[in-house]
């Protein structure tokens, strides 16, 4: 909303971990050096910890972009799993084929992994396991991780392990029963928040990356941001984003202390604006998790101009590319356009009123049922979890923090998690995303709401479904091969208008790296030539297939 107003090319303070915005403070640079050392040198564990929002995940993303050519990285982002599941996930991340009979056996999985590591060592490759959110590892899984370091030759460990997590990871590793693992940690590093001068440099750095050509924040405003945030990058991002929104709403091109103070009030609540309350460490984490974000007090005229009045869709027929089929191949039932008469009650209600009126439809379970229906699937409440149900149909859940721009790029319906000024949480499905309005699955018929109203209650949390090219959720990079690589090459060639005379190559070669880089550069992604999940979903959304629901029904109808 405020990009052109401030002369920016993109949102500078998105809380999505984008390596392009990495700000290497002294502590962050040292942390990066520790991780790079862990990749290049053999032996033991490397441990990196830091408070919530201090930039650990962003460092991991940047680390992956700087991986040496002879290194293979297996990245596990959600380690809440059993020991066999952990080993199986590790094998999948490394592209190791696992026989069905070995999938549930720890011994067989370790044997398969050991054989692969020996072959990688013989070929001069380093294999590194990076576990994010490692404080969530169960003790029995940590013990299995420790045993992986026993895979070695006479002179060298075959697997380097990097554990990244919150301070609770240190407490976990201090347990007596895990002392053998703790003794094998060869490097420990704790990531502290930014200092005052670093906070000022951090804000200016992100603005420059986003295209700012002048100073937008006053010096005292930056000092106030530091006092309110305590130097935690994620909190800085939220405060700065809200301050920019406030400046835009009040037609001020210079962000002052008053605007930052107002942003702090809206983010933390009326009584959380003083440093001694704001920064009690864990207190802010709880406040952020709760998402207690109040509404901006726009001027009445601006409110009337930009606030969303929800309106029922006059035409709800799906675009051909959006018409999904259910699991048995039958067309999914369409919403009846006449369910709400024009000028009915829904047309006179704002988004808060709609959320209150249809609160029963805004539970997580109800939202998953609506999202499944857009894919032509039936959701069974009370059965297995929604993501497990989705995987049974070849779909995967992506649970991310992002922006509307990211949703446009992915071009898939999504569940948004909204939090109102009273701290109430709502799960709503956005099925279409226009320039000024979003279409929500809410009430008897889909409703249009203004983006201004939607984003005031949305801090970026969303869930979407997508179909990986080869049925596996993994990063594709140079040297890999298979159906996923062939799919990637074919789609990128189609996007560039190139029609291959023969069958598409299934090896991730230098030519495919160039195609991936061009796509990433065009779509504002990190340009590293590696097709991570973000790049794959963006490619899929740019050239959707029939029967795949889209956010933008007009784009690439498939």
C-alpha cells in the first residue's frame, strides 16, 4: 500500500527470512563464520542459539546460498518427529532412495545412510546436516543424532551436524542423559540482539535494499525503535512496517518519533509501550505469538475510502483452471451465486462484523475444510491431521510467514491467520487476490474485502497446499537428477517460450542453474540457482496446471 508513497520497490520489513536483506552485524558475521567453519571442517557438532526473532533462520538461508560446491546440505526445519522419521527425512533431503522394508528400521536406515556417506566421502563431498528449531528435538532423537557422528573413517567424521535453536536448546543439552552429545559439540555460539547503532544501520540497510533513495526515518525515531524492540530484528521489522503504514495513512513522508510511538502502541497494546514492560525478554515473545495488534486510527475520510466493506460476489463461477475435481474425479460443487441477495446483510458488514457473525466458520478445522474443497477434496474433521490427510492426495502443507506479495507469487488459495484488536484469532481462506480486494470463503457466499482491512489484522501467518513435482518436499540443486528436475526444466522453458525438441533433461546442470537464476531474478527471489521450496512453488504458480485452484484466475489459466 505504501510502496509508491515512499518510493520503495518492495516491502522492506517483511518478516519472511529473505537472504537479500541479511544485515551482518558483528555478532551475525561471527555466527555466519561459525556455520561456514562447520560446513568446511570435519568433526562434531556446531551449536547456534538465539532468542526468538534474532535472525537465526535468515542466517541459515544465507548459509545455503554460500554452500561450497563440494558440500551437500540436508536441512530439517521441523524436527518434531520420531527417530525413524528423522532418519528417513534426512535420507529424503539427501536424495537417498530408501527401500520400503527399511523405512521403519533404525538399523536399516543407518546402514543406507552410512553407505551413502562413504560414497560421498570417496567422491570428495562434504555432507552436512542442519537442524533448525533444534530445541524441539526429543531426547531419544537427539541420542540418535549423536550416534550419527559415529559414522566415520579412520581419519574423518562422515557427517557434520549443525544444531540451530532457541536458548532452550542449551538447557536441553545440559541434561545429564545427553552429556555424551554435549561433549561432542566443538563450537557454541549465541546470537544476541542488535545494539543501538546496529539497529539504526539495520533499518537503513533494509530500506536501501528495498529501493529507498532518501532517509525515511528520523534519527530519534530510529532510537525509539531500538528502545521498543530491544534490538530484536523481527520486532524491528514489525514496528517499522506499522510506522510506514501510519505515515502513509497520515500523508507523512518522514517517520517521526510520534509515528513510531503510535506503532508501538498498536503492536504491543496500550500499556506495553514503555521499555521496562516491552522488554522482559520472554514477554515480547508471548506478545508476538498472541499477535495482539490493534487497528490504526485512520482519519474518517481515509477510513471511508480504504476500509473494506465486504460484498458478496456477483459472479462466483470458477475459472476453468480453478475448477477442481474431488478425489473420485467428480466436479466439486460450486457456491450458489444467489445464496445471498444483492444488498443483503453481508453487503453491509465490515470484515470485523463478518468475522464476528461467522466466527463458527473461522476455526482452523473449518478453514481446512474450505481449503480442501477448493482442491476438490473432502476434509474429515476429527480424523488424522489436515496435513497428513493432504499428503494422502499427494499434496503438502506449507506453513509460512510472508506477505501478500508472496501469496501473489505462489498463486494458491491459502488460510490466513487473523488476530483482531481484542486478541481473538480467526482462520479464513482467501481464494482470490486482486489489486485492491481479496475474496474470502466466509459466510454463505464468497465475500470481497479490502486489502487495507485484511492486512491490519494479518501478521503474515498462512497455510497453503501445493503438489510437489515428484511427490517429495525437497530442495533441488545442481548435480541432482530425477522427475522433479525434469519438471523444473520443462516449466521454466515453457515460461521462457522455449520448446525443447527432445525430452527434457533430468540432470540439474549448468543450463538449468541459469534458467532458475533468471526466474528468481525476475520474480524477486534470492538469486542462488537453487530451486528451494519457495522457487518451486513460485514456478508452479506461474504456470499452473488444470484443476489447480489459483489466487489469480486471470493468470496462466493452464
